[in-house]
C-alpha cells in the first residue's frame, strides 16, 4: 500500500511538472520571473491593439526583449535583477494608452 502511494505521488509530481512546461511552451516560453511574465502577457495585448503598420516593428523589438530576458533569467543573479527591471517596465505600461 505504501509503495502504491509513493508511486502515485511521484506520478502526480511528474505530471504537474510536464503540464507546467507545456503551458510555458504554449505561452511562447515564460521568462520565469513573475513580473516579466506579467509584462509579456500585458504588452502582447497592447501590440494587438496597435495599428497594423506598427505591429511588425513592435513585435520584432518585443521578441528581442524576451530573448534577452530569457538569457538573463538563466542565473539566480539574473532573475533577481530582472525582478526589479521588469517591475519598472511593467509599471511603465500604465502610461501607454493602448495598454489601459
């Protein structure tokens, strides 16, 4: 009975991790820092509201920003720095009329 319980718990843990990875991949890859992930979600919605002529340029810069953040998030020190930087960037969205 104990072995069955342990196997069940291990399977549940494995499935939870697998589902989380699938969600991150579906979202375009999470940064791994809550403030950055929140910004990515909100700014993607802002880009969708931009005029079509501006979207391609905005999307290109946004992708470069996300790639840089993902690279920085690879270390604990990078994640700590991103937390502060992404919070400031997230706060700046309040002044963008498309993001309200």
